[in-house]
């Protein structure tokens, strides 16, 4: 029997996660040297300056928005929800990859996730920050945003608990809190590593504070592992609930093309899809710049592509269901909406959406494409564009509402575009700071799945 | 029941197959009488029973497709059970014939005079007509049977040749199989269940039926495993660890099912459009309200609470009770989908409900058991077998 067990590796090839037989030390070294580096790479400065400039533009434009009101956007009647809601859904969706990688893939024992989970989680947090900007500024009077929170007040006024927008505030808020906790708990052992390696007193104190006195003792690890499992359990329903709630913003209404029962799972699949695309875009760049090709291996990238293939196909399934049921319903308005999407004034957006979200991931059926880094890089960007357009197509259903007399064509203004691009700048500003000062790969987790971590490592296979 | 521990072949079979066959024939014969006494009741009960067992067979197909596609290791020792379940699909194709015969009793849209007075049904006539309905059913079954038999054949081939390259072939087959499965099972649910109320529609309906189907097959697999343990065979091969994982999946899909059910209900409740809410209204009037509550609590709340702890997932008595219960509520769920079509306000449980269930079920179990025990009980040619046997949850 033992010979059979040894042969297993040949077919079930996932046994070897990291080629080149890295040691614990080499993993620590190749990850820690990035935040420890004395000199910041020039490329980092270039990217950071651009991102910071864009983030500055975001702040300036939001300032003007507060001064002038949301009339500076292209929103009008009937399209009261313009780019802001599109961007909100897009950013929240992108955040989902971090949570599925750290929570669901953890519960599913997918050990390859260890090389990407840390920065995917960081991406989640930054994406949620960007997402939260949009509904906050879209309310118009951002200074009374706290009214969304239910709190006792002398006017006895409460938010409308039956409003999906309120659920959003709770869902996304919970999501942010849990993701942040999960990310931070995961960081503790690695922060301790950086503390122990620090040669600079300030760094030592700062990493020391944030590593919460981690010593790596047996009891600490036991508590840590349990906390990790519990947090994974808590985060798993969040993967599904957050975007389901976001989908109810649309689906609880009676707007044709919005009110359809498949929306919650369809939005979740789309969120995971776009999130993985963003992780892919970032990891292809980061592994190259920081020489992490031996940790973020081609095998890991290939698996991410497979997840994109699966979730992209689920999204395609949802499009098909919407279209079929729109016909099957016999409801003229519903039918019109879908025909209008495909052939109306926004047909260009619809076909961008279909080609990027349904057709592009089909490339990953072929091993040649899903292992080719240029292909996956371009595909991941196209998917993110496609997913933005998906939300755009959904929102633009408003342009052709029940009253033909109010039909209009929505065009964004410079402020719509500027704030959107600015939010991308903010995202990259935060992300680049993270890359510079934090361990971007979960060292302790990668070490945990190395063959050396097996207590029986080095023992002969017993007969 | 005796199993050779080396070859995993059954040396002395239990009587479960024969008993199943006898019960099945008796059940079908009694159902025949039911047909003569009350044909409308018979066809509705029959559709529920047929769909109950069909969802298990399809669940087996899905389990196998998924296993082969992702090349899971822990479930190798369970794979043969799922594979044997899906080989019942040709038999289920035969059991579909009475549904075709009862088409006019079951589906309003099949009556030309009804359609003539119904504007909405006229629009749907291109899809909802008898000829196309039967053609689609034949296509669904053809696809299911082809994939089921192909995967089964390849898997048996691996038993003999020990050729691990077959794993790659299984994966190649199951990838397109998965896509076709998603589409065919969805449209089968639309055709056979959703079109019972031909005005009503829901985009999530296919996924809802699928989630119940996968839950049912997981319960069925757990029962087969427990039956083997009861007979003191395969205890060293299919261990508590595999049961634990099956229970985790069951737990996950209890939630997934509720998620689907809730998404559908909630969005319709909120939007409050009469053409959608009428479907739930029928299921919230009179006795049907009780059945709805049984589903909410029985299909979600109770199994959710019971399965939440690790200890429960590893306890054989708990798994036995919860699997039987989940199969029962799966039947209630299908009953709740179909029977309001016949009885608008009151629930009329009929003896035909029982006879059709055990009739098809008995023959199903016999056929499954014969297939299952005729081959090694685990895929002995799979190079990951030992890993799967040694699998432990940490």
C-alpha cells in the first residue's frame, strides 16, 4: 500500500506547491526584504506619485461636489443613479476575492491560497474603502451621513429599516470590520517576524506594538489557529451576504431588468469573478517587480484563472437566465428592457460586457492560455472592464423607464470620470503603501503548507 | 453483507436490493390502482415521486462531475456510491414516460382551448407546447445518460487497468458535462415544475431545485455509508472523517438551499407584484401555510442548528436521523412545489403519494444497489485511493 501512496504525487500534482524546495528561512527572506529594504524602488515612487496625484484629484473633486451638489454629475431624471452606484458595486465586488480566498478557500483546504491571501485581503479592505466613498457622497448631504445609523434621538426619527440602502450600510460596514479583523489577525505572526528582524529602533517599536506581543509559543499558535478558523467561518457567509444585499438595491425595486430573483447569487458570482481578476492583475505585476515568482507560482495563477472561468460561466448562466425568463415571462416591458439592452442606445456597453465577461474567460478552457502570463494579464484587465460595464448596463436600464416621454440618454460629466479615476488612484495609493510597509505574502501560512511543516517530514514512509 | 477487504468486492450481498424491488413492484402496482381511482391525484403524486428520485440521480451525476473535475482526493472512497447513483438515470428515463402520459392532467398550457383564451400563454406557446416539451425531455435525458454512462465506464476501466491517465480523461469529460448539466437541469426544473403554474416565473428557480437535489444526494450517500457501517463492512475505508466532510457539505448546502429559497421569496415579497406573489399566496393559504412553515423550519432551521457543531457532524446516530429527515423534507419541498397546482386551499395527503414514492423508490434502490455491489465498492484503480482512505480532518 505504501508504494501506492508514494505514487500519488504523479497524478494529483498539487502535492508540490512551491518548486525549488524553499526553506522556512528563504521564504522569510524573500518576503521580509521588501518592507525592510532601505531604498524604495524607483518604479514604486513613480506609481505612488501618479496614484497620490489621482487621489488628490479625488479629494478636490469631492470637495467641489460638496460645495456644488451632485448636479455636477451626469445624473438626471430618469437616471438618478449614475456612475456613483456603478462604481460602488464595482469596488465592493472587487473586494470579494480577498474574502473568498481567505475564508472559503481556507475551509475548502485549498493550500495554494496561502501565497496570495495576504494581499488579496489587503485589496479587499482598500476596495471597500473606495466603495464606501460613493454612496456616502451620492446622498448629497454627506455631513448628515450619520443619519443612516439607527440611534435614539429627540426627534424620534429612525432610518427606514425596509430600505436596501440601509442594509447596505450595515452589510458593507460589517464586511469591512470583519475583513479588517481577519487581515489583522493573519498579520500578527508576520509582524512579529518583522519586529524580530528590525534593525531600526522606530520600526522595532512600531512592528512590536502591532504584533501584540506575539512570541510564537505553542499556546499562542493554538489560540491563533482557532481564531483564524472562527473568523473564516464568520467571513464565509459574508462573502455571500454582502453582494446579495448590494443586489437587493436593484432587485427589490420594480424596475424592469432589475427585479429578477437570480440577482443575489448572480451578483456574488460576478463579485468573485471581478475580484479574482483584480488579484490577478496585481499579482502578475507584484510577483515580477518583487521577484516573488517562486512563491506566487504559475500553478497558483492557473488556479485563479480556473476560478475566473467558473465564476465567469456562472455570470454567463445568469445573463442567459435573465434573457430567457424575460422572454418566457410574456411581460412586454421586461422583454423590451432586454432587447433594448442588447440593441438599444447602450448596446455598445452590453456587448463589451458580454465579450469581456462571458467570452474572455472561456479562453481559460485551454491550458495554453491559462498558463500564459500575458494572456491572463490582459484577460484580467478586460474582465474588470467588463464587470464595470455590467453594472453600467444594469443601471442604464433606467434610461428607458415606463414613461417614454421621460426617456433620456445618460452621459457622464468630467466629475463622474474624475471621481472614478480618483478612486482608482486612492486604491493604488493605499495598496502601494501596503506593499512598502507590510509583508505582502503571509509568510507563516506559506511555511505552514511547506512539506517541512509536516510533523512526519523526513520520516520514511512506513510499511 | 460481506466484502473482501483486498478487492473491495461484495462476496455476500445483503437483501436490500431484492426487498427494494419487491416493495417497488408492490408500490407501483398499487399506484396503478391509484391511477384508475383518481388520475389527477395520481399524476401529481407521481410527478413529486418521480422528481424526488430524479433529483437524487442528478445529484449523483453532479457529485461525480464535480469530483472528477476538481480531482478531489478525500471523496475518492465515496465516488463509487455517487457513480452508481447516476447510473440509475436510464431507469429514470423510463419513469418519465407516465409524466408525458399525464401531461394534460398536469400542465394547463397543454390544452389548446386554455391557450386560446389566455394571451400570456399564447406568447409562450413557442416553448410550452407538448411536442417541444417531449423533445426537450428526451434531450435532457440523452445528455444526462451519455455523461453518466461515459464517466461510469471510464471509472470501471480504471479499476482494471490502473491507468491513472484516465483521471485526465474523466476531467476532460466532466468539464463540458458540468456546463450541460447546469443548463439541462435548470430547464428540466423550468419545464417540469415551474411550468405547472405557467404564468409564474423566477430566474433562480433552476438553482433552487438544484440546491435541493444536491442536498438530497448527500443525504442518500450518507445513508449508504451508514448502512455499510451497520453491516460492519468498509469501516476502515469509509471512516468518520469522510462522514464529517459529507456532513460539512450537507451543512453548507442546507444554507445554500435556504439562500436560494430566501432570495426568491424575499424579492417577490418585497416587490409585491401580483403576477409573482400569487405563487406564494397559494402556498400561504389554508393548510399550505403549515407546509410552508415545515419547509422553513425543517429544511433550514432545524438541520442548520443540528449540524452546526463538529461533534454532531461526526456522530453516526445524528447523521442517520438528519439524513432521513432531510430526504423527507426534500420530498415535502417538492410536494409543496407541485401539489398546490391541484389543491388550492387545502392539503389532501393521499395514499397515492406514498405508493408512488415507494414504488419508484424501491425500484431505484434495487437498481442502484445492484449496480453498486456488482463492482468494487471503491475505485480500486485510482492512484489517490490510499490517500483518500488515510484522510483525516485537522
